[in-house]
């Protein structure tokens, strides 16, 4: 597989979704209750909003970028790389996909080669915490026992709270590994896009601490409000005129949460994490998030 092609990287998500489906049968029909959906949906959104393009130049070797091309120079694609690739490599390592008719390996991109790892061993050498956490997810799922023997749709004793926590924790590990790539390439983005990216990643940490469900339905509630284009100068402070109401709500929330957290030197997030140690507090936070992001969708918009 070539992880710098949209279709190949999407195949990694699809394999994980398909092979993990049986562990989420009881949580939603047609695999909609799968907690890996948030990663997959956001991947598609970043592609649709052209955030995987080379921010310094839309040309590659003098030609327009291919539709399926993912640039190694995009900070967004670099961060996403460390979100999905460790998952995929750990799944292979743990034999999560079962016997394969042919071996799978990642084809390397020579440009900025030292910024990326392409095998489990290479990633483990550079990011042992990331790989250990990812292996833990697939080992947990493979250890699940059947709670029904329905031949067509057997169910397993998957603890939704626990697997959601595992996935979010590993997701954050991947972001921490990929963030330096965003900083390295940040000069190619507008100041407002940089502010938004930093703020959004901070906001995601608050959602993770609340163990917000990452299945298809709940992920769509939040991620469908993601700005349809990269921010340009002025968008972060006055909110671009062609952003719809839902997009503006996300931008406002991102500004408030990241702003308070920055002013407090991170104390706001530490307090939030302590509050979220309570199950009832997590449930209330999850409900509040849904209300905040669903209400704007009920308001008519001309955009």
C-alpha cells in the first residue's frame, strides 16, 4: 500500500472497520456502532476540504496534483499519517486481519523520508508509546468472548466505554507524534488556519477526556460542522462570511476552549480531566456536546 494515495490510505481505514465490525454488532446496525468511525469520517473530511494538498504549491513536478494525491508537506496529512498508520501496522502485527493471501507492506515516499515510519519495527523504535497503545486496542478486541452464538450476527462482550477510551488515547498519542510535522510546515498556512488547527486539536482533547462516543452517528454530529475550506486571513477573528451556522459554532467553540486553556496555561484542561473522572459528568458532557452541535442544524441557513 502507498499511504500517500488517498485510496490506499482509505483502504487502511476500511480494513480496520470491516474486521472490527463483529465486536460492535450490538451497538448499531450495519456497523454504524463501530467506534473507529470518527477516525474514518475525519479522514474523508480533511480530503474533501483539500487540506491534504501541498500548502506551499499546488503543483507536483510542474503538474497539478493528482486528485488522490496526499502531500507529505501538508501538516494535516502528516498528523493524520500518525493517526492511521500505527493502527494499521499494529493490526497487521497482531494478526487482526487473519491469514492474508499476500503480505502487506507500506511503500515509502522518499521526500521527507526521515519524518515518517513505514513498518511496525520502525515506528516502534521512534514511538514506542504509540505502538504499545495501538497493539493494546487490537489485543483487547481479539480477547473478547462471544455473548451470543447467533451464526449470522454473534455478539461479543465489548465494553464500549473501555474501547472508546483506548481509541481516543491512541488517537491523542498519534496527534502528539504528528504535531511536529504541522509546526514544520505551518509557514505555508495562513495564520488563521494555524490558529484553527491548534484550537481544534485542543478541543478534540476535551472531547476525548469526556470519552465522547466515536461511532458513526455521534462522530457525524460534531465533524459535519468542520469548515468546508481552509481559513484565510481574517476568518479566525470575524468568521468567514461563507461559513454556515454550524461551521461558525465549531469555530466559536474552538476559540473559546483553546483561548481559556491557553490563558490558564493548560490548567483548564487539567480541571476538566478531573471532572471527567466521574461517569455522570462524562454522560452530561456528552449530552451537552450533542445539544450544542445539533441545535445550529435546525436553524435555516442561506450558505
